[in-house]
């Protein structure tokens, strides 16, 4: 069994990720009056059924459905597609070899786009479980089988043969019954015979009885599984057996082959589970002698299939299997008819979840499904009459209402007095002996009670006389680093101020301790409170924090409690960085945390304190060795409990504390640990007060509890999930105690590591090793985050300052000002910018400059130049600094100016259509000084006459012209690049006088699509022409209905993000501030 489950998990992890989310393909074969059922035809069925018989059952069901729909006036087509598995991959065998077969068939259907409205099959538990584990089925599946507990509570699965869960309910009900004439004892023990060779249904029925966390195991005080034939045979006459009841599964022939003619003790009762066999009800059947000690559990007989065309040659078991397939077709027809009559779409999730909590007309009568889509039926318990040698009905059990109905009140049993014996050997002495023992026991009990009361009174008197440990204030020292250091324990995740409990850290006896406010002003404790405080002093256990005593500081009384370095368990669960799921907070650690809490609570309940009363995740703390300890226990008379998310429903209704209430609180903490979500997490409700109200006021409805995803749990995890659910049962008596919880978790923890006996030190060492590995991972992750932030800061600095300047600032902390012998400086501005602004909104001006200068920046990036600044419509670029580049500075500036001018010839304004944008460009070369100016928002500034002259070159230029000084032309002539230029003539430059200047018009070996500059030379005529252009543009905008846009945050989405927003773009989301 373990090997098969391991293979299943490995196959799921390595080869079958969650690759299907099947919703989109349903509609292809499920619409326009044509509806198809996909039937999975697998040789590895729950019953060795020929596939042609399954086809016959399905086809007969289709004929019935078609007739019913036609009688209802629904003219639709209903068909079935039979999908066979690949025999080359999956060989025929029992169900345990079909783990992946159903999943492969599902993929085959999906790839072939033949998905119908509903799936029929598979019948094997292994296949069904794997399909739900590795896919997200969003449409209904109907199964003739899938008996195992792992297939319970699937939202879209319907099972038409009695699942194992129904069997466990009956057995527990029957075991507890003690008020019938033929059964006067409640049973609490049993043997279970299971040798692993059973049929599919028997295998999962017995597996449910074997599981340690099942309902059956939970209710029994003793249960032992017999796996060998000899073990079963020896029990039949063993006088030292621990139970008289043996549960097994199979038919009479199987029992005879196992038991033979061996003698059986007279008080042995064998429960033979044989649900799918109606031969016991045939008239000519006589019960053999070896069946006299046997009670047979079967179902009510049905004979509707005896005359069916496909069932004449089938065994009774196979007839039930065929009937399930036939009823599955009728169920689909029933739901299809309802949805079509209501005009609803059957491809919606509502249809997928509708196959439950209903009754439909099956082949041989009404069929009822429960809230989880499992079929309800009437089970029958038969006995062998010693008079007639016939099978007779003893009682019936209705699985729908979970009630037993006796039929034969005076059965002719083989057992003594025609009554079922007790389940414990050698019980039932004579009445006189009972009276003697009862009287003796009563006397002894009274003496014992009197002795205990006297002893308790004496101890309480001693405790009242004894002074608990009251620590002098001078023995409490503040921490050296901070005398008022505090630790915050968050009570829940809503971070409200009134849910923060402030605790002080101090030192006592050279140990760090926590001071807990006891809400007591004068220190005059009552007698009951003194007893509680003295009990706390006596507790010393490694999963409980140590209580050292009380101390009075100022006017407040504090409890002095052991300090744990890592804080509360709630804080550890919230810290996903220090304790990530993948490398640290795995299932091993979660189970060990649950085990630590269970051990601490088990010890606390067996101590004199007896009950915690305020158990919650914030009262569980973690020390430096990753050991979980429980704190804040006891003192219930000093600190009365309050209503909270961890409080049991019975204590919400009436304030009190109890051990069963602690078990409920433990279940809530366990859900926090397993899911690692907020306290009492549920997707249906997020408000804390509403959660408390709904838990307190169930009003006969299903109790409100947090989410626990059983359907996605794996085999080992399922036991933990079921244990947690049992802890928050509405009835306190149904909750396990902490001894049982501790034992169950120890067994689960052992199975997790393939070892059942692991010392505390082994567990501790493994935890510390795991934490060490997590620290290495955390250091590496933080290093990567640091590198990403450093690179981000560098990129930001490089956009503000030259690369060499940034490097100097990082290495030296300052930048030396420097004189450059020869640089080239570029200036440009927009002609008529003030006039354009007059006819534009502020946001339109911002959009215009942003669109222009983004394009300029893109051009700058392709040249060895440095963008100095933009001021309004002015754009300044320099080359040859801070990195000297020979004569390249003039070449790069000249090429850049030509590309910018070429771009401006194609640029158009969106809000002023048809208006060309003119720019003036000026270029000059010469010496220059440069350095970083300022500390806040530092700038790399240029100084010297060269800067002023370059600005004058721009201001004295003309629209759509590149105005170049003679010094720049001289440098260009020294290079191999053949630039084209025209002599402008003498130009007056302020501060320099008249100088010969030039127009740069292009390059000989490279073509630039430069715009044609205005032909007029007179400044007034240029202004007039530009004014006319603006007037024409405004007329065009008015004619086209273009209105000025209202200011908006970002007006240039079409052409990219604003320049200053580009600083926040990155490929890694983790590098955001």
C-alpha cells in the first residue's frame, strides 16, 4: 500500500502538473440541442466487468432518457462517447494499477476536443483521486465506485454506489446501540480482518476502518487489524482476545475458505460486509452451518435488472455495477431536463455543482443523493435463524437520516439467550456477583473520595499558608540597551490599536524575562488566586514557559515569565521572509509545531493547573532553538477569559474555561499553522465580530468553522486535516483529548520520516539544520536584493550625472572641478514658444515638450554626448566632457544636431493640427570648466565663455537652421568626416563682436531628411508668418471639432510614459521602493 501511494505521489510530482482546467471545451459537445456524455472505458475497473456490458447499460439508459425528454416536450439529442484507454501504456489489472489511466484518458478527451457535458467514470478510487489532485474539474463526474475516503467531499463528484463513509457511520451507530431487546451492550472494541487481496469495494471499506483518524477508529477504545489468515484463525478460540467482534468483507465462500470447519467461541460475532450481493434473499438459499456466528451487512434487494437486456448473465455484484452506470445516465437526464425547462445554461458552474442533495427516478425506483453527491440507501443486517437455517432481517439502517430500525425483535440467535454478547470477553457475571461487586465498589469509592477530599483540603490549606514567589522590585533590572524596551504580540491581523498587548522585557536572575500585566493594583490576592499562583510555580516543562513569580512596579502587579527570543507563533507565521514555506515552513515543521503544542497542553491538563483558558497563537512563543512553548496559562481567576476567535462556541455562549474548550482553541491554531493565513481564515467572511457571532449562534445550522481544504489534501496530510476537524466539533464530548492528539501526531510524524521512535534531540537537531539552511537561503536572497537596489541606484544616478562623475562620487565622495581644453556645446529652443503657450493648456504644453524631448533623448543616447539640462523650451548638450574624446566631440554634436533637425521636420502637434514646430540650433566649440555644484539635488554644471557663445549662436540663428561657429567648422575640417555647410557671413555676437558663422546643411556620405527652412529673412515677416500659421491651425481645430483637453495626469500614453515616470520602470518587481 505504501509503495503504491509513493508511486502515485512521485508520478504526480514529476510528470503530471496541474495541466487541465477544463471549462472551455465543454460547450463544443454540449449545446444547440445536442448533449453528449463522455464515458471512460477502463479495463482496471472496480469490478471485473466486460466493457461491452457497460456499453449496454449506458445505451439502455440513453433510450430511457430520450423517452423522458421527448415526453416532456424537449426535442434534443442525447448521446454517449466511449473513450478507451491505451492498452500499450496501461495493462489490464486491478484498480491499484490504474492510478494514471483516468488522467491520461481525460487528457486524450481534452486534446481530441470531445469533452461532453458530464464524465462517467472512473470507478477506481486511485484514478478518481489522481484526477481531482492534478486537474480542476469544473463540470460533473459520475462514478460507479470510487469508494475510498480520499474521494469524499469533492464538489463535482457524484458516487452512485455506497462509499466507505456510509459504512463507518452504520458501524459506529450499531456499536453504540444498547437499547434493543437483542443488543443490550454498547460496543467499543473490534478486530478488522484485511489481507490486501480483497476486491476494490472491500479494500476501501476496510481501509476506512483501518485509518487511525477515521470516525470508526475515533469512537473505538480498541481496534486491531488482522493481516494474516493464521491471526484470524487463532482469534476464534483465543481466551485472551481483547474483543469478541470481528469485521471483514466478502461473501460466505470467502469466509469458509478462511475459517473452514474450525470451532468458534460461542461469544464471537463476525460482521460480514457484503453490500453488493442479493443472493441472501433468494427463496431456495439455505444458510450453511458456518454462518451461524455471522451477521451479514448487505443492501435491500432489487430485482428490476433481472429482466434487463444486458444483465441476464451477470453476477449479482456486476448487476449493481451495471445499475450504477445506468442510473448515472438517468441522473444526467434528470438534471438536463430541469435545466432545459428552466431555460438555464448547463455549461455553467451551477450545473456542475447541482448533482447533489436531490432525489431522481432511477431504474428501479427513486434514488437519493446527499449534500456531497453520494448515494443514500438502506442497509440490511441479516442473521442466520437456528430454527429455519434461513437468512432473516435483523434490522435496517437508513443512510440518509443515519437511523437504525429494528425488524425482528425476537431473533432466534445462536448466541446465549438470543442476545448479542458483549464485545469484551468474560463479561456478564451473575446478578448476585454483580450486586456484590457493585456494593463493594461503592464502599471503596466512597472511602477513596473521602480520602481524596481530605488530601485536597490539606494541600489547599498548605498552599494558602504558603507565600507565592513575590519578587522584590530591586531584583528586576532593565535591559542594558533600552530600559523601556517592548515587544508587541499581535492578537490578530487587523492591526488595530486596541488589539496590541504591550509586554515589557527585563532581566531577572541574569535571565531575560517578560513582565505580564496581571490587571491587579494592590497585590492583595484572594485565597483562590493565591492557590493558582502557587500551582504555576510548580510547573516546569520544556513546552511550557517558566513562571518565576510576581513583582510590583509603581502601582501595577506583573507576572514574571520566561522570555522566548523569536516572539509569538503568530509573528513567525506572518514572517514569510525569515521563515519561507518552500525552504523552512514545510509540512515537517508544521507537524512538529503542532506536536510541541499538543505535548505542552497534554502536560498542562495533567498538572494541577488543569486548564489553559486563553490558548491562542499569540500565546504560543518560539525560543532560539525553534521549540514552541505555551505561555499565559493559569490565572483564570485573575485574568478572566474574553470572547475571541479561538474561544469555543460553548464558552462564547456562557463564559467559562474547560479542557475541551482548549482542544477547540488548538484546532483554530492548527488551521493557522496549516494554511499560514489569518486567524480563523474563511473566504466567506472577513469581519472578526461577524465570525464570533456566527460561531456563537449556529441555531441548528451547520456550525460555522474556518476553511480547511480537504479536497486538495494528500494522503499523509489528510490524517492531519481530519484530526483538526475533530478538534472543533460542536459537541465538546466528540473532541479528542490532548493525550490522543499527542499520540496521533507522534504516529503521523513518525510516518513522515519512516521512523516511529525519534528522540527529542534528533528532532531539535534537524530543526536547527533546517533553520541554518534557511538562513543561507535568506542571506543569498538579501544579497540579491541589495545588488538589485544598488544597480537601480546606479541607473538613477547615471540618468542625473555623467558616469565618470558618479563613479568619482562613489569612490571619493566628491568631484574635483576640471578645465577642458576643447569641448563642443549645443543649444536649441523652440521658435514662438510663448505664442504657442498662449493657445495651449498647461498640460498640452507639458505633453508637447515631453514628446519632443523624449525623442531628443533617444537621439542623444546614440552619440558620445552628455545632456546637461532642459530649461523650459531650451535644450543643452555637451560633448568632450567629463570624458575627453579628441575631435569626436564636434562630430557627435554635428551629427546629433542634424538628426534632431531631421526629426523636427516630421513632428506635429496633436492639439494644433497642421502647425509646424520650428527650432533654432546653435553649436560652438572651445574651452570650458565643469564640476558638481551643490549637495542636495547636485548638478554637473559648465562654466566659461564657450557656454555663453554657444547660447548666442542659438539666439542669433534662424528657424530650422543649425548655426555653427567658425571654431566648430575648423575642428570638423580636421576630421575625415565630410560635413556640408554654407557660409552665413558676418554675425554680431554679444560680447564677441562680428564673426563669420556658418549653416550646417548635412554630410556628403549620409542623407538627412532636413526640413526646408522659411525663406524670409526679416524677423517681423517671420513672426507674421508664424502668427498666420497658428490662426490657420486654430481654424482647422475648430472645424474638426477638436476641443482643448482637460488637464490630466499623463497625456502621452500613446507614445510612452513621461520622462520622470521612466525612472520607476524595472523588470524586477522586488526592486521597487
